[in-house]
C-alpha cells in the first residue's frame, strides 16, 4: 500500500419526517376526561460535505466538514489498516 491523499466533495438532498403524539388524562379532578394530540413534521434540505483522507502505510487519517439543515459539523478520524 502506497501513501495516498484522497480529497472529496459531495452534495445531496436529505429528507426527514418526525411524529410526536401525547395522551393525557386527569383522574382526580375530571374523571373520564382524556385528550390526545399528535403532530407530524417533514423537512428537506441539502447537505454539503468536503474532506480529505490520508492513507499512510499502516495509518489512515481523515477530516471532514459537512453542513445540513443549517448545522455545521467537523469530524476527524484515525484508523489502523492491515
């Protein structure tokens, strides 16, 4: 295995759906009274990422920046390869 530097960039579309539901009752002050509600939210957006991987003889090092749904993230990785 020879030392190698691998840069990369990417763009994609992300879709997410969440559902929250709640049910409540009050047996002390209002026996027999209960209520429930639920809400569903869907969101979609783009993801942008860029990074670099460095493959040394037995050591692999990488760094990546990504942004999705308005949040930025930076990640690092370190691995041994055999």
